[in-house]
């Protein structure tokens, strides 16, 4: 009796234990590293994927073109085009390892909501995926080879991770994109990717992240240059260990300030149904480089450099604000969040027309800079 009961318990326990019912063998999967979305002249969705070649990766192949395969398909919808890849792919495509998603600007102009919404519904997609905009077919971007032996999608992801070294661009990941697209009061930004000509005859073309792409809601409106990009990052507290470069009005020297710390405080106010913002920037840095005019060495007045740095930063911020208010009339700084936090009731009444309200808001700027020391080698003479 005891033996029968034991057997019965063991049989019942097998019904409750987990198993690998959905397992997928690794040698049957195609690991997608990059994904591109565009539209054909006929209006069909075009999807291109960059699939890693595991054998070439293990074999330390120096030719980067052997590290991946490009597969492309079309369909009436994004999902249809994605599913049609199964008719040409030699393996089942696995998208959990996507590092970069490239969206053609023709789709970005129409709006990102449908594409991003579908990707989020797919449980395999990781929210850390970098989102980039392209003016050329995404397959051209994903098939840009290099001599470093690195898959192009991974190259783009690495460049995106290093944006803080210059803070001239800003790259959103899928998580930020989803939040912006699903919030009608938030305007979205990310960065444009382009192909540069080879720097020499023996080199290959190079990928570069060139301009911040700004959106109204989820629709592409335009691009910011590097100066405006730095202004954007300063205002939004996304400025990292980057450089501020300017020509001294007093001496003509070219001065390079390495930013060590940057903090921006935004204070909204609402008086007589008028929206106002005061932006206060505090920045600490050091003199990383100086090129004296005509090579003449002379003492460097740190306090004078601080005053000039403040003026340069004020101009940079005011130019960025002017571009947002006058050229695009879009609050891509998302100052709406600061206003909503302080005036929730008032914001509810004007949120539907917020971009128009923002474009007529009074925005003042104050900058404090602190150049703590020179990073130049004192043994090389006077600075």
C-alpha cells in the first residue's frame, strides 16, 4: 500500500514540475543584432535585419562582412514584413539581442506609435535597444563594414554609449521612446545616423551620429546642430564629461574647457495666465587646452576665463531656446514636466496647447561657472 501511494505521489508531482516545453536550440536560432524599418515607394513596410554569424565570431574573422548576414522583406504592415522574413531566413530569428533599431525618416515623419507599440508587445525585445533615425535606407547603415572586426549594429551601440564624451547628441533607448510616445505631453528626441566617406583611399566608409532629431509628440519635425545639441543636453541635465570650446574675445586664444560637473535647475512660474521659466546652470570644469594666438605664451587669467565661459554658455542656451520657441515651436526640452509638477491644475487646462504656450513663454537664463584649475602640464612653461 505504501509503495503504491509513493508511486502515485511521484506521478502527480510530475504534473506540477516545470519543463523546457518552449526550449529553442541555440544552433537553430538567428541572433538579430540590428533592425531597420523603412517604406518602399509603393507604401509597403520594409524590414531589414542584421543577423550575427556565430561561426565567424568564434573563428576571429578579420573581415567584418563575414560576421553578419543582411536579410530583408516587405509587407503591408510592420508585423507582416517582419513575419515575411521567415520565408528567407535560414534560421528562426531571435530579436532579444538587438542593440540598435534604425527607423527611416519617412516613417518617423508619419509617427512612431505603431512601430514602437508593436515592438513593446513582443516579449523578446529589450528596452535597452538604442533608437536611431536615418535619411538613407537602413540596410545601407547596417551593411557599413569596418576594419575593426565589429558588427555595425554593435558599433552604433558603442558610439551611442560614448555620447557623453561630447554631449552634442542624445540617444534614446526603447524604454524612453515608449514613455514619450505614450505620453501626449512629452516630445521625443533621439539622434540621426549617417555614413561618412572613407577618410583615406585604403579605409572604409564610417558611421557617425550627427544630429539630434526632435519630434512633436511622436512625429519627426527637424534636427539640431552640435551647438544646439549641447544646449539641449545642458538644459535637460544630460551634459556629461564633454568639452566647451571657444575663442577668447580678449586674447584671441582658443580655450577648451573640460566639464567636470553640470547641474541645471528649472523654476517655472505662472502669473496673469503667463508661463515663465528661469533656467539656472552651474558648471564646474578645468582648462584642458589653450592655443595662444600666433603661439605667443602669456599668463592665463582664470577669472577672466570664467566670465567668458559664462557668456559662451548663456549664448549657447539662449540659441537653443530660441530654436525651440521660434523655429520649431516645440517643447522638446519637456519643460512641461517641471510646470506640471508645480502647477498641476493650471497645466491640465493648457496641456492640449502646451507647445503653443511654450513658444510664447518668457525664459530667462543664468549661468555660474567655476574653473577650478588648469589641467595643462605646468612643466611646459607659463599658461
